[in-house]
């Protein structure tokens, strides 16, 4: 029956889905994101529709065809899979709610090479998609970086930040502490360790997790009582792109979900992510680099409720849900009715609409209890445990995460955003543009444009990178070439290609 209902849409020419006719200001060009010029000025609120204060713009009508085409060949299987998913979610949420923050695995930095003792950590990380590596740098070093950053801000009062009246997130990318942290040998070693949990089904794929590259992101110094920087549940690295054939569809990242086999999704397979375009609309802060993990290095003693991170350890289940949710509607939409969330109340829409709950062109994917009711976000979003200065928190690039609505602690909640990025051809291309931004003091290519730190006093340079991280620190920034070696032909080839790009 469902297959019959979808037959007409399945016959639509694929060219229809690849036509970018957008009725909004945020239009996609026919060039790839890496070819575009500087982005308009802004701050972190530009990335989130909920923070910017702008009203959500309806998606172009073509998204109805995008959705229809995705699942038309497997409509019955997708319908059955959604029922299985809802049942599994219910039991897993109970488990997460009972366990709380201790469900998030942690490991001492000193143990990352001791593979015989980390199997429980490995199992938990692969299932939950989030982890803490403790003591990556000494507490005194991390606190020293924070003091350097604060001095840099005082010396440059023109620094942009959000919110404007009580700054929490600073538009800084090249401050002393940030440069030193990204280049630190322990940070690079931690990134390599975490990226080793990914694998490639193609042994010749042009990717290396043995050669981490630096992505210059912002920093946060959030003061007690702050309620302005209240990021709700969201996923970065694109929003609508996850459904689009010209986005994540290029690598077939979520094909198993569209085929009604969400259980077969392997979120740790890397080769399918190499062709992905995660920023089709030149969003102000949308990430065009492949980050295996997002992450931050703590510069404070911070616990649950103290302006810190929340994550959703449902991980693969949650990914499957926020991707499938737009295809289904409740037969009885009365939220107060008993049985509203039951599998039998949710049916596959016979004719898809141009709606992707929480997705906006050029912004991050946002989630809410109203739009994604089965995730029970009030119970499934879990605080990361207490962290100390020098601890590194990492979460998979598909993971749902959020920030405390109110900072109820007594001290600042401070972090530097430092993701873990492999060496790929596209990431090397980004390094070339980021290197230019580093030299000029402008924001990184993915971030809101403007003069940035070009006129800042005390901005760091190439020799500062060398002093902290040596040759490996320079290479991670695209300021030096790599030795052409590696376990596979693919690794050797991507290193050779990267050297050609940065030369």
C-alpha cells in the first residue's frame, strides 16, 4: 500500500532534486562552499535561528520532493523501522535517565596508549558518542592560557562577543591561549587517539587520522548567572544538508536509514563522509571542514548546572530519529492525549511536505521537545560530569548537544573549542584558507567575517606556534609539510596531496 502511494514521486527526475532554486536570502551558489568569499559579519548567534531572534523561514517547496525521493523505494520498510526505533528509544531513555552523567566515559590522558585497559571505555564511547579525556594538560597550564586570553581581551576592548551586554562567547581565533592549546603536543595526541575509533571500509580512502589538523574556533568565558548564552539541543555541521543529495547524500552517509535499516547505520565509517558538503548555503558559522569530533578544552572547574555542556548519549538512535521524524505525523495530534507517543499513533505521510523540523538554511540543526517529542529531551540530555582545567571533552559530529540555560555556578565556565579533524583533501584546502586568515588576523573561513583581530595587539604568529608545538604544531596549522608515510596507500596519497596544496 505504502509503495503504491509513493510511486508517482519516485518517478520524478533526479535533476529536480539537484536544482537549487531558493526563495530565501540564504541561497546556495553553484560553487562549492570552499570557493566562496568572506562571510558577512556576525557572532555565534548567527549560527542558530533561536539565538538570532529572526523568525524561521519556510523551506523551499523542493524539499518535499527531496524527502519523497529519499524514501519512496523503501516506504514500507521505513515505516516499520520507525516503529522499531520508537520502541527502542523508550527503553534506552529510561536507562539513560536512571544512570545520569556517569554514563559518559572518561579516561586519563596517561592511559590512552594502554590499550589493554581501555576496552570498557572503547565500548562506551562507540555507543554513546561522547567522552572525557582527563588531564590532557596540567591545570596550571590551562589556567595560564585563560589568563593570557583575558589579558588579550583587556588589551583589545574592540573584541566582538555574544551577548553584547554580558559577553560569554568571544569572536577570537588567534589569541595566545588558543594558539598554544591547538599546537600543544598532548592536544594533538588526544585528537589522534580519539580519531582512531573511526575506520574506513575503503583502505585506499584519502584520509588520515594519524595527522590531526587544527580548526580555529571560538572560546567561551561564561560568568555566573548568565542566561544569554543558552543554546538549546542542536547538531552542527549542517542541517538541511543531511537530507539533500548534494549534501550528505553525496557519500550516502545515511542510506541505511532511508532504506528502513537504521540499525545498520555505522556512524564511525569515515570514507562515506569525504564527499559530503555540509555547508551548501554559506551560513555564518556553518562548518565546511570534516570534524570527526567536536570538542573543547576546559579552563575552569565546572560541574553540571554550572554553565556547561549537555549531550544526548542516545547517539545512533537519536540520529536515526531526528532524520526520520520529518517523514511522520501523528494520527491524533492531541499532545495531551494518552498514547500520543505510541508507535501506532505515528504514520508515514503519504505525500511529503517541505518541512524538516528544526532545520533552517545556513544554520545548525535545532531540536525541541515540541518538534521531536520521542527524544524526551528533558530526560535524555545529560550534563557532562565535573571537569577540571586541562580536561578535554569530545562528542561525535552527529551528536545532539546543548548548553546550560543558566549558569548557576559560582565561578566562570570557560572553554576553548578545539575539534578533532583528520587530514583529508578538503580539510587541507581549508587549511590553506585558514592559514591566510591566521596571517591577516581575520576570522577563519567558516566564521562571520570583518576585520576580526587584524588590528589586535598581541596577536600570535608562526613562531609562537613553533615554540609550543614544534613541527607537528606547524603542520597541523598548514604551516609546514608532513613526511610522506603511513599505514596505507590512502594515507600516503592524502599526505602527498596535502603537501602539494599547502606548498
